[in-house]
């Protein structure tokens, strides 16, 4: 490409760009960087990270060995590459800004958030430039490295930050000595590789595991992709090299590393994106310090990515909400991920459900049940993940305040993809059990995503919700823990769903009315008569009105009578009681079950906020399975 060619011509064809890159590579000199070259270089770098994600997952030790660094970096780089390909304006300024924005939007995990801030800094360094020489590029990557360092509250040596800094220092040192990008980047890649090789000497956990830092390795893979593309002048050829490298035997974590490894004191990897005006990045970082570790706040005054390891995700979201509208929330259970990645049990099948299912926490942990979150939407755009995303007291206070409408939202396709893709790295199959179609579109979303996994993901309709759905999921989880096959677990789950029964009573109908699940006329009539409904479920999962009460005392007596009659005469009964901020009624149900059926093992759970937002406070129910 001649120096006087306009680099931001929006309609340059793919073939023209490829031919130009090949010609330039043949000449061995790349004297300037423009938008097209940056775009294609980053796509090549992303190809390498995506190709190597399994290896990166396998050597993931720091900050926690949860086996997802490769997946997170690959997801981040995919987001960057896809936006780069879609960008019509090929000017360097616009391309670098698009890369920074897509990195921030798609950042996943610790290393992904650091990459996002790196690209923010790179865009800052390339601002207002149509094309740059090696010298200006050296200044830009120096800014990028600084911004990446600033995003971390407590940076550690021996991580991706170390390699980024040493690589950028080498580029800055040599950028005045050569005008050839090929020479500059090839030399700095060698330097980055040496910095990577030193990481085990800088972090004790890496040395003990016998591996380099996974995030740092991912950054070096990105550089390898860029340099290989410059050498080949062809994205397809670069991609082939990445796939060849991925098939090679690479070092993995030593098997004895996990024998005495100490888990992180913080359980949940918590992330979100906040959008607003005048976001104070430094203040936000200060406000979040002390609530966990691995804190990263990346972005600008209008858009910021927050990543932190914490035990209280709701605390994080509450603070972040002060700065603006927050989106793209994620809560990963790192303790569970660590168990999945390095387990020694005989389970071949992973059990997945959604937060419309209510199970006591101790049983969730005992049987390793995985949850995908529904969302609660307050007003037009304030969204919280069900259960862990909002404090209990905050939820009920807002539920009872009728000034702000509450809606619920089913899990997104990306949530299903992330869950299934992660679990299928460590299990033969997944059995995913969800709310019936009459209650939510969740099961349809699960089926659409499951279709892309070659029958390795089976979807089961629970035919019920809340604690009754919990009993179905528990039966499947017990079968999986015994080492049963995918089909056997499905059969157990379907049989349990056919036997599960539930009876709920409500204190009021005004929440059904507010949510649009009851007509205004019916709602007004019920309010005048002070009716309190009792519901159960039909075999297809649809809701059935099973009676009404005219007082709190009357409706609870009728609910108990119906549950007792349905359970009487059955064997091997398992009961569970759920409630919506009504522990007194739950205790009354438990007392009656114990007296009548001579059993003490009756778990009590608080109903998920997704369900309570429609049922209202005061609701409670009895669920059981019996032969």
C-alpha cells in the first residue's frame, strides 16, 4: 500500500487488503500503522488466543485456579475481533476507539478486564492519528501499559501486567532505532516471551504448579498472532499456524499442586459494566477496595468495567449503581469452578438449573448444582441478577414500593453458552432442568443453545417451580453423583418431575395484578372480596387455581389440608417448604408435616426473587415427592 493512499476508505475489499499485506510482507518493510492494519493485526491476535484457550484454561493458577482464564480471554478477544470486522470507518482513530469500546463491553474475567484497559490506553495514545510511525506507536503502547497498571488496585509481579509492561518498555526503547514495524514487533515478542518465562520466579503459586502465568501467556499468544500475520500477510495462514500450535503438547499444572492448595478467601468472581456521565473511576475503585481482591476498574468517565473477587456481590452492585446504569452483570462461583476443574468424584454429568428453582445452599454444594440467573428489572433499565445480585432487605423494600414497576427477565443466550461450554470441558454431558414454558421462556432459550452441543446437553422440563422444582433437580443431582449416564439422569429427572407436587398460598393478589398476570377486573373483584388463592400445577406445568381463602388463617389451613391429602398414602416422601419473607407460616407448615408424617428432615428455603416479584411477600408453599 503506497504511503499516499487514503487508509480510511470505507469500501476497500478483503482481497485488496490481503494482496497489499502480502506485497508489503514480501518487501520486508512496514513503515506505518493505519486503521486497516491495526484491525487485521488484532483479528490475527484474537485467532491465536481463541485457538489456545484450552491450554490457557489448563494452566490457570493465578489469582485463583478456576480453569477459565483462556475462556475469558478468548471471549474478550472475540468481542474485539468481531467489532473490528464490522467497523466501516477504517481510520486509525476510529478503529482504535472501536477496539477499546468492544474490549470494555466484552471483557470477561481478570485478564479480560486488564486487556480492556490496555486497549483503552492504546486508543488514548493513538487519538486523532490517521496513521502512525514506529516512534508514535511506541508512545501509544507506553500509555496502554500505564493504563492497564492503573486499573489494578493491588498489582502483582509475575502476571499479565508484568509482561505488558516489559513488552511496552522494549517497544518504546527500540521504536526510535527502527522504522520497520515487522522488526520492532518481532524483537519485542522475543522480549515478552523472556518476561513470560520469568513469571514462575515472581509468583510462588506459578513455581509450585510448574507453569507460567495464564493471562501473561494469553497476551504473548496475541503478540504471536500479530507477528505471524505480519510474516504471512494472510489471516488464513496465520490462523492455520495457531491451530497447529494448539495441537502441540504443552506444559500443564503438576498433579500434586492441588493437594495442599489454599482456596481464595473470596468465593464469587463478580463483574458488571456501568454506563453514565462523569463516572469517577478512582473514587469507584476506592469505594470497592476492602470488599474483596483482584479488583479492576477499567474504562472512562462514560463507561467502566468492574471486576472483583468478593463474598458479597450485592454489595458491589449497590455501590456501582451510584455511578450510573449498570449492565452485563456476571457472578461466577469460583469455588465451584475450582471443584469442577479439579474434581475427583465419579460424576460424568453436570446438573444445571435456573434461579426459579429453590434448593437449600448446603444441598446445592453437596450435590454440585449449577445455577443460571434470571434478572430483576426495576423501572426501565435498573437490572439485578436474581438471588445474589441484590440484598434481601433491599429487594423486599423495593417490592413493596409500588412507585417503581418490577419485571423479570429470563437468562440470556450468552449465560447458557458460558455455562455449558465451561462444564463440557470437565464432564461428558450436562442435564439442564428449567421452569416449564407456562412460567417462562427459559426452557426455550436453553433448548436453542443446547442444540449446538451435539446432544451433550439434555433439557428437562421440571413441570413446576420453586421448592418442588428443587426436589426434581435434587433427584437428578443424586443420580449424577452416583456416576449415572446422561440418559439415566434424564430419566430420573423426568420421573421426579412427574411425581412432584406443590401447593402455594398467597397473601395478596396485587402483585399478580401489577405484573399483568391478572386482569384489572378480576384483580379488583378479588381485592373487594379479600380472596387469597391457593394454586398447584397441572401435569404440563400450567398453573391451576385449587381454592381460595378469605383470611390468612383460612388460606393456610386449606393449603395444608390439600397438601396433606395429596401426600397421604405415598411412600418415601420428601418434603420441602418455601416462603416469601414469611418464616412464621413456613414454620407452621413444617410443624404440621412433622406431626402427620413423622419426619424431621424438612428443608425450608426462601423463594427466589424472580418468583416473589409476582407472588408478593407473605406467600408460602409445600412441595413433596413420593412413590
